[in-house]
């Protein structure tokens, strides 16, 4: 896989590992920055879909509440 993966995808994959290891707002912000600058919208949509699909209904509701409260 690593022979054929695009450099941007390799950078994003490494960043996922770093962000999960840090488990902090700093790690999340750094991952978002890398994703924003290295991945196109379609790549980011694949990640979002996979992540949201992995959540339970309760976890999904918590994510939605978090973003709705931040938008208010």
C-alpha cells in the first residue's frame, strides 16, 4: 500500500496516529490543519463518513450537540 499511496494520503495517515496518541485539542487542531492543506474535499469527506459511521447513536448525538453548541 505505501508504495502506491499518494504523499498527501501518507501525511494524513501519519497525522491520524499522532492525533490519536496526543488525545488533546492540540493534536486535533494539528490534524485538522494537515487534513485541510493536504487533502481535497473528497478525501476529507471519506474520512468524515468513516468516522461518523463508526459512532454509536449516543456518540453521534454528542458530536452533533458539540457542534451545534459551538455554532450558537
